[in-house]
């Protein structure tokens, strides 16, 4: 795992990247977006996404957060430019194939919001995502996109059914949309051209179960995402 830095609009931004050893051919890219208060390095290691047979990059958000959340220090345009620059950096450095986005909580919200842009993506997967893009915005996109949503029914941080929160600092109401509504919007967007799947985990809170925790929750989020994208784990890791 190594750290790389980029100049994005005159601002230095950083990300950590893991590349499977001994692979001479082109590899898929996974961009992994951490939740509020986390960072790229810890998120990459904690989820085990670095074990995928892929180039896995985990950027760190300014102030450890991402737009379009109202507490973010950056605008959506700034974060979108960062992710775009990161992907361009990887494609110019390594031989790559498809690009996928993965996000947890606040990072999941950014991943879904990025699906509204013209980024060349093969799929998006989120866990406990705080989605602020409206279902109508998501459904209106013409480009089909594989989407997997994993969300616990007991999530009290980002409720499974969505939530309208009190305004931050006198701003407008902050609404996160429920997992079923988000997946239904992707179903409308995709038709029969791409997949949209919901894994509703009964009794799970605001977490990313993997490894030993997976047996207690009934789902290994990392394994489910890697398999959804049609990828494998690196046997050497």
C-alpha cells in the first residue's frame, strides 16, 4: 500500500493505493470512499478491499468528509474533480480495465452522487450509504449502471428508510433517502440493461461487516461487493 498525492485545482489531495503483486496484465480499478471521520489508508485496510485482485485506491476527504453532505469542507464539484484526477492518475500509471466505485456512509453518498456525472464507471456499490441524490435525479440518468446497496435495518446513523434531518447552521433541511427508494430509482434508470440489487441486513447497524464480524451479521460486505463486480481476491494477499 502506498500513498500518492495530486494537485487538484491548486490543492494537494492524497490517496492510498494497493496493487496486486506479480500482475503484468491490465487490472480493474476500485475507488473506495471512506465514511465521515475516517481516512483512505484505514478504510482500505479495515474493509479488506485491498485484497481484491484489482488496483484499489482510497482517497482521503478534506476534513475527513465528503460532499454533498452539509458538513463537508468541499463542494461536490471539488470532490468530483479529485476522483476524476485520481482515476486519470491510475490510468496513466497502470494498465487498467473497468472502474468501480465503492463507498461507506458519507462516502457511499458521494459514490452515488458521482453516478450522476459522466465518469466512465462499470458499477457502484455502497454500504450504509447516506444518499442525498433524489430518486428522481437517479432515475433520470440515461446511462445504465450496475448498483449494489447493502444496508442494515437497525442503522441509527443513516436510517434504512431514510431521514429528514434538522438544518445544519441555518441551512436547508438535510434529507437522506432510504435504501429501497435508492435501489428502486436505479431499477428505473437501468431497466433490463443493468443490475440493481438491495441486500437488507436484518438487525445490522451502521457498520461494514467483514472477516470475523461477517458470521455475526450474515453478510460479508467486502466479499459481496467483490463478487457483485465479478472480481476475485488476490490469492497472494
